C-alpha cells in the first residue's frame, strides 16, 4: 500500500539506506584488521614518546573503551530492533493491500486508517533512533567515557521504544486475521472463478455451433451469448481494474448465464421435436372436438324433451361456444406453425399453450352436456340411490359426533341436523310434475360436502386434543 503524502519516510526509505548510518560487523572487522597491520609502525613512533612520559591516549583498556563497547552493543541492538520493526511493517503493508483489494466495508476502512496512524507512530520512533545514531560517532579516537555513556543511554532508549511499537504492530497484525482470512479466501476464489467463466463461454459457443450445424438457427441464444462479450472483456482486464468483489460477481454471473445458454442449445433439437409433436397432437384433438361439439345439439334436444328447463338452460350456448373455441384454437395453431417454421421457439411454445387451454375448456363444456344427460337419466330412474347415499353420509357423521360422548357437541350437531332437513326438503321436491332433478342432484351433493366438512372438523379437533394430551 503506498505511503500517504503526510508520512515522512524519505530519510529511511529502505533497509539499505538506513543501514548505511551504522557500520556493519564486516566493516568493523575490516577496520580492526587494518589497525593491526599498522601496529608495528605506530608502535615504533609512539612507544618512545610513551616511555618519555608523553600524553598520548591508551589504545586498549580503560573506562572510555568499556563505555565505547557498551555503546556499540546498544547501537547494534537498536539497529536490530529497527530492522525487525521495518520488516514487520512491510509485511503488514502487504496484508493491508490484500484487504483493501477485496474489502471496502467500514471495518476495512477503519483498518486502513488505524494502519496509517500506526505508521506515523513508527516514523516517530524511527526518527528518534536515527537521531540517536547521528548524534554520536562511536569511532572517534577522542570519544570520552561520558559521551559514550550518553550514547549508550539514548540508543538503549531508542531500542526500547522500537520494541514497544513492534509489540503494538504485532497486536494490530493479530487483529487483522479475520479480515485478512476473508480477503485471502476471495483472492483464492478469483482465478478459478474467472477460468470457469471462460470455459462456460467456450462450452456455450461450441454447443451453439453444433445446433447451427444441424440446421437450427437459435438466433435468440446467439444474441444472449453475444451480450456476454463485454463481460468477458472486463474479466480479461482483471481485478486490478475492476476490483476483486466485482470481478468475482461478474465471473459467477457469466458462468451462470453461459451455462444456461449451453443447456438450452443442447436441448434445442429435442425442443424442436417436441413442438412438432405437439402441433400434430393438438391439431388432431381440435378435429376430434369439432366432431364432438356437433353431437351436443342432439343431447340438448333430449334434455329439452325429457326434463324441466332448469335442468338444461345453462347448457344452451355450449354448441356455439364450442365451435368458437375450436375456431380460435385452429387460428392459434396456424400461428404456432408459422413460429415453428421461423424458429421462434418461445413464441411457438406460448401459442401452443394457448391452444391447449382453449381445447381443454371446450372439452369440459362438451363433456358437461353428455354428463348432465347421463346423471339426470340415472336419478330419474332411481332417485333412491342418491337419497340413500346422502343419508348414509349423514348417519356416519352422526356416529362420529357421538363417539365417546353422551350428547353431541352443538357445533357439530347443528350443521348435521340442518343437513337432515335439507335432504328431506330435496326429496319432497321430487313429488311434483316434471321435478327438477338437476336441483335435487345439486342439493344432495351440497349436503354431502357440508357433512364432510363437519367430519373433518371433528377429526381435526380430536387429533389436536390427543396431541396435547
């Protein structure tokens, strides 16, 4: 992650530039070797003066040299702490860049702000360390013990401060683990997701080519596949330009849509064959209904001749309605054939569904006339069968209502008593001249439905009671 403009990093931009301020161990060893090689000449020049009582500094031993060594040790320890902190900061910056590449949540933005604040703290202690190094030249021949002592103290303080900030950095790094783990997971998903999208597009293109090779145009599928071209371009541009989350979403969307195109292309020959079959089947059914609708009028004539008007008036318009429905169905069939010829598959499918609905309603209307005549003939011949059937349903419900009770629950007894009365009234209505057998059938059926609702209520209540017990 790039440093912010406010971060003063120029004096210590890299470990190499920072290391140049403190002599390395290799440099010190080389310097000592040079000193030893020059020792005989120096001794020849210095020792006579020493014996003569001269005031030159002793080269080895003494308090000043001990303080110099302690200061040098403090300097080396501070340098090690500085490099350790710098390395940890660089590693942490990589983690921050990983998070920001994936996550733009409030938590991620707070993390970036906290990292910048911690960076300013690191710059502060780093400046303190560099100032301490610059303030003391431990290689001076005339370095006094007091100066070496001050150097040791300042360098030790700088080292301790660097260590404390390193601990803060470590705590901050540990706190990043959830965000970093999530970011790394998304980054790990990125390359496979993009590759899956590319492979899905290739598979869809190959499937479309195969369909076209069989003589089917599949223009709608080709248009859908072409619409994914700009999405592939953005995938190829990469997450660096469009962001990791958006690229992941785009890759998954492209994979999903390309797979849908491929599946439809693979099924297209089967779909075309199915549409051809339905065209033939519905055409045959429409012809059969035309023949059946022509038989409704004779049925209505018999109903008019044998039964009261209330038994057949609602069927008066069935022949005209059936003929009109068949006519509409045939017109839609012609449109469906045209759509099939032009390979407009969705249009052909929708038109065939309309044809099927028209023929279903026509079939029901035509069947209703014949069914009405059959039921009226049966009840006119033996109304007692319908009466017994309804009374049996009422008695069965009454036994259920009394099971385990000395008196029935009024909520159950009242509708059952009403059902008995309704049945009696329906039976009495059959005694007149030209009875309305259709009204009788309608009423007995309604009575049985009412009784069935009472039975269902009783069983539900007893089931709930047994469950609570």
